[in-house]
């Protein structure tokens, strides 16, 4: 046996260690999740008339009275909410129902908790999103965990009820009438410089650039400060937060996202990694 081993060793080829270890392997591929989102600074070209746009809905019905839901005829809660035994504040308006064409500007997976039809109950929505057209943008409460459309899809939405809760205007009851499949388009954004976000930004997609100045908190929120010293809140959705996405303090980033007003704070809501770009 020893003779056989010695014979094999004698016949084996001696390999020299290369001076450059890179010869042993390739660079490989970058397999990081990217989730690209197409953006544009060119405004939408629809609707042709302001009266047919989301802006007209916003001007006519928002903000609603505190804890009051405004519905189309036949879509209200009725006399009372049997779960809690209290009357639900609601109003009927001839402004609803109305249908609008709009571009989806946030993946329909956003979790949002709001008041129920009265002050003592809560409602949880797991499929909320934003839509926007040439005249305005608005937040839409959605309760489906299955995404039937995506960012950039153009949808036709029938609005049956709206509300304002904790300062946030939103479409409370709606139907998706149609989705223009295969016609996904870039999401329009407006750059914000030299000022804080405000009511005029709610529901619209905005872009800021600055440096991360705080670590992400438990809820996925962190702060970005622009070069002029103005601070903006950035909010990662639940799924991105669970995946551990974060940006170190001192990182310069560009954030493009719709604006939500929650807990007295205007936040840029991020659902896709492609909404944040690290600036070298």
C-alpha cells in the first residue's frame, strides 16, 4: 500500500500557488434586490379638463369634518355600528360617486391603521396605495393583500366614500373599474428644495436629496437632512423594514416617494428599494 501511495505521489503534478489569488475565482454577480421604479419629471397629460381630475375631488370634499365619512347615496354605514353600539358619523354628497383615471404611485401593499366609523373602533388596511393624475394625488385605503396592479399602472377608480382622519385625506371606499394592462408608465415627481413638506404635497410624489442623520427606528422611519438644513421624514413600509433595509448615518441619498401625513408628520413613503438611490 505504501509503495502504491509513493508511486502516485511521484506521478502527480506539483501545482504552484499563483501570486494573484484572483485567478482562483471570478468576481461573481451582484444579486442584491433592486426593485427599480421608473420616474419622470414630465407631468401627466391627463385629464384634459381640471373638472375631471383628482384635484377637483380634493377641492370639493377635503378635509371632511372630524371622524365624518362622506359617501355616495346608498354607500353609507347606516344607522349604527352593531360592534360597538354607537352611531357612525356619515354624510351623503351628490359629488359621489365619481370615476377617475390615475397612475398608481405606490405598490398596493402599504399597511395603515385608522379610526373606524366612530372614535372607539379601529380599522386596519393592508393594501393601501397612492394615485395621481395631472391635477392632484390622493391616498387610497385598500384591504386586499393581493396586488392586482403595480406602480406605474394606470387605473380607473370609482370613488364612493372619502374621509379625513388625523389630518390625512383619503379615499375610504372605492372600486377598481379597470386596469390598463401593459401600459405601465413612469411615475411623475416634483423636486422639493428650500422648504418643508406641507398640505400641498399630500398624496403627490416628491423628490428630496440629502444626508441620513438618524438611525432607522423600530417602525422603519429615519430622517434625511437636505443641504439647506431642512429635515424630512422617510418611512419604510413594514416589509422593507423586516428585510433589514437601512442606510447608515452620513449616507447621501435621493428619495422619491408620495407624501403621507401621519402622527403630525409629513413622511415620504417608501415601498420599493428603487425609490431610494445612494448618491456617491
